[in-house]
C-alpha cells in the first residue's frame, strides 16, 4: 500500500515520469564520471596517458602516482601467424604517465613463476610495439615492408644477468621491424625498463623521452595519439621467439590534459546543475 502511494503519481503523470527517467539517466552519467569510465572505454580497451607534475616513477611500480592513471585491461591471445605459435598469458594491465619530458608505461600480468635466469628454460619477457607512423597502422604482427614498427623488448634473464655482473644495461632492447622475424637493433631514442616480480605478478616499467618520429623512434608527443600492441612470454612454459601471447593494436590517448581533484569537483558540480536544470525544464515543457 505504501509503495503504491509513491509509484501511482509516476504512473498517472507523464511529466513526472519523464522527469524521473531523465534524472536517472543523468545520475548514471554522474556515476560514470566519478568512476572515470566512458561508454567508449567500457566497450574497447584504451590507454589514457595521465599528465603529472612530478617525474614519472621509472623504477617503482607501487608508487601512488600510478593511481592517477586509469588502468587498461588488454586481452592477449596465442600468436598463430608464425610457427611455432603459442602463448599462454591471457591479459596485461597497463597504466601510463607523462611529466612533460618522459613517458612511462607500467605493464603488469600474472605469472606464478619467476624465470629470470638462463638455464634449462627460457626467460620471462615482455614487449611493447609502437607504430612509426600512427596515421597509417601497419600489420599488428611486427609490421610490414612498407611500414615499420618500433619494439621495446624486456627480458628478465638479461636484466638480471646485467645487474649481477655490474654490466651497463638499460633494461630493454630498442628494435625496429618490417615483418615477422625481421626485428633488428636500432639506435633511436633509447627506452629503459625496470622490473619487479611480487606475489605471482610481473610489473615492468618502460620509460622513454617524449620525442617525434625518427630512425628507430616511434613518435610519442603530447597531443598526438598513437597505438600500441603488447607481447608476453612465459619462460616456465617454454615460450620463446614466436611462442608468445599478443594483443591487437590498442589506442593510446596522449592528450596532455592534467586532471586534478579540484577539476573533478568542478565537473561534478556542473553535471549536477545540468541535471537539475534538465529536470526542471522537462517538468515545465512536458504536458500533463
């Protein structure tokens, strides 16, 4: 009986019913804004590079600065275009930051075993692939003859060997490729990588200077969006060379817009005012 008292006006008054529906839709929009989620991103993985006022945390995957970047969950599948195929890792999570000079990608994934030595099994490894021409994406599997890709490859065993021996090593190889099995070392603007294995997960931070396109250098510039693809090798499962899990091209949004708590609050207030105004307007123009 009490519930009927509240719902009957909605059933008999078209204006109240329309205003209520509009309020629900706008409230849902506010909730998505608070959660930093868009309808486009909910349907498609995308990496939004957050702009920060501090140096990017190039060696600490657990720095609170990473929380300023929304995580992108990127699905992977076994590589089957070049044999022997394979690859068992199902997904990576990616966060990205830039500080006006450097850009950093934190790539993490589940791996129950830490394979960072060269003995009786391959090394755990990961790679980021970037197009040298973002306006003309090449084939996602290591580029093509008319359109190169830039690959940053990290190998746990090589990094560990260099650290234990005191040899200079920046943590990753800078490669260019124009097709499957055709990756070669290239100078370019060198990326770096540092890794941490903890509680059954790898955390690898790739860092590079923001720079335009050049020989051996994929363009990464504020205001210029691009794409990336990812590859992961699980050494404990014998994965090496073409036996890897790979992603498709994933959009990278490098707008350079800095978010702050104050701006979020202003946006929320504006949304609230718009919602109230829309409901009042609907109430006035929709007839009984």
